[in-house]
């Protein structure tokens, strides 16, 4: 058998091959949801994606006999290291055929590139960051990924661990069902706590979208950046993300919590468009848009993407009430099924809230790490 060769992505043809290879490992997998090609390109566009203004990255192709058999990215996120006082690099965009030699060659390429940058350890997968697709699926392979969540074949974790990576942290996906969430006791306790706190919920005001984005960015920066692995989005990154979400967001599912007129927390949920994009086999943009326009009312599943409160309100119970309000709105918008993902395994408040709502862990994603020292 011919040797595996690794080379960096350099040309526009290489970029196309890097993106399209993602279809290869999932050729006969009925669970996988093809991403939109345009979105894949935006993730690795070093000129247009503002993430790369504070990060270095190199993307690699693995080839055998001229055929692409794998890919990987090596990422040095300077803002992460500054935020967490670490000196680590990341691997991401990992895909390969079921061949351990290919996987090891790809990991070698990422490790060597990051070692030359002087990092102490490698963590991943992050494609390219904590604010994008994050973690490797280790449980729940029989379920399709929710919108903006990653999916991978079952052999990826085995290859990753055989190479020498070990678990750094697990991320949970909680399944919630409308018929089980709203127990009489939970509704009564939530409503009483809402009145006691003087808590008011409102939806996203699309007519004042720019100001709403700014306010939510401030809440996000203050409320999330103390979490493990979180990195504040720059203004440009947040606006870049908001512009993408504007076209698909349901304003009733962006919940802003206020006390005495002051925003203290928010939740962002999205209809799971993956339900109707699963049949967009080639990832083409126009067919994908048409499917969303024609069939979005068929969506019965939603994903809770973000949910949290400011640190000073962390022990007030507002987070649990916000979780309840989010579930209530998802249900009234015709989606009885929901997924809160991802939640850090040691995020006590969020996991307790999901348990109170009779949630069930249906998937686990894992962050791996390996020391280079």
C-alpha cells in the first residue's frame, strides 16, 4: 500500500478538496447531515473570517496515490491563551477514512506545526474555536447532529486515544420533551420565583437589531467568559456571527431576561434546520435555502444554543426560570422536542436545571488534550 503524504492547503483547488472531503467518511451514513458548502468555506477563510485576526492556522490534506484520504487543521488561538493564561494549540476539522495510519499522520502534522510554535499542549477538536463546532462525539452516534453541532464516525475517538490524547472535558447534550418538562410543581415554582424576582422576559427586537446584538454581546462577554475554555468574541466576530444568524433566527426564541429594566441574562434557541437539510445531499446553497423556506414549519426539534445569566445573579434562581421560559417558548412555537447542547459536564447549575426539567443525556462530545512537554 502506498504511503500517506501530508501537505498544507495552498491553492483554491486544495480548499475545495479540503471542504468536499467531509462527504467521504459519511457516504453511507444515514444519520449525518451534510453542511452547506458556503458555511464550510467561511469557517476556514483566513481573509474574511475575523477569528483569524487573532489566530494562526494551517490546514493539511492527507493523500494516498493522489486521492485525499484525510484532513486536519492546526490552530493557535492567541485570545484563548491570553484569556486562560495557557500556552496551548488546537486541532480541528479532523476527518479521515477508517485507517489509523492516516489519522496518525494527520495528528503528526498538527503536532509538528504547533510544536514549532512553542506550545505546551494540544487540545481539540475545535473547528476552529469554542464558539464554532467543538468536541468529538463519543456517545450518541445513532442520532443526527442538531444545528451547529458536530458529528463524527465512532472510530474517530479510538484513533484519537490510540495516538495519545486523553480526555480533558466532556460536553453533554440534554434531550427535553414538552410533555415531560412542564410538571405542575416546576411551573408553580418557576412562576413564583419570577414574581419574587420581579423578572420580565422579552423577545429579540428585530427592528432594533444592531443595538440588540450589542446588548447581547455585553451579556455574553460578562456571563460566559469565566467558563472553562470560553473565549470572548471580539466585536467583529460577534457581528459576523449575528449576521449569519439573523436570517434563520426566530425572535421569540431569543429570550432576554430583565430585572427592573436591566438585562441580566439571555437564551438563544434555534429551530433545528438540520431536520430539513438532511436531504440537501450536496450541501448546495440554493437548494438548502429553498428547503428552509418551504419546509421550516415541519421542524419539530429545537436546539438551546446559549443560556445564562450575569455572574452576580448566578445563585438567584433566574437561570432555572430562564431555562423554563425557553422551553415554554420552544413548545408554543410548535417544537415539542428540544436539545440543550452543549453543557459542560461540571456545569452544576445547567445540568441540575436540565434534570429538573426531566431531561435525558443523549449525546456526549469530548475535548481531548495531549501534552507536548
